[in-house]
């Protein structure tokens, strides 16, 4: 389960071309080419890019732009696109 940034209040920030800051002050850093590819792919479909930190934040791109950061510390719920664990 991943929690999402509430649409009310402050907005996640793009620090520079390859770094983003969540409302909880967590910073996610990526290689510049990774962000360029994610933005390019997001013109066709939404792209969810997760960082590798223990409290993983997911950056959401649509139409070539960052539109949201999914935060495990935020108040409202949203399911992540990652595969669910299989039972059995």
C-alpha cells in the first residue's frame, strides 16, 4: 500500500532536472537521462518511477511532466502500480 500526497495544500517540487522533493521533505534523485526517458514515455501513458530509498516515494509523470509524488507518509490512500505479492 502506498499513500498519496493530498491535492489540498502544498505541491511536490521539482528541485532540478532530475531531483524532486515531496511535501514530507524527502528528496528523490535520479540520473538526468532516466527523467528524460520517463517524461518522453509519459506522452503515451502514465509513468511511475520509484526511488530506491527504504521509504520509497514514487514520482508520477503524465503528458511529459511530473504530476504527483506518491508518499508513504501522507494521509490519503492510493494503490501503487507495482505487482501485488502472490499468495499460495
